[in-house]
């Protein structure tokens, strides 16, 4: 996957968490053992989402 985004009208509704959970589960099912994230330093919402999933 190259990119993920959520429309503003769906922010803070758990949509991003659901999408990320699905992606991670699909990757695990396909034996992917490494995920690399790149997030703009000003995108605090994305940063907090990834932190919630224990990404560092």
C-alpha cells in the first residue's frame, strides 16, 4: 500500500484505525514481516494513530 487517507467528515470516528487494522491483518496473513511508515511531521492525527498501534 502506498497511501491511506480519511475524509475529514469521518475523522475521529475510528475509520483510520479500522483501515489500518485491516491492512496490518492482511499483511500478516500474507507473511509480511516489516511495515515502513512515512508521515509528515505536521500530520499529528496520523502520528497519533500510528503511535496507538505501537509504531515508532
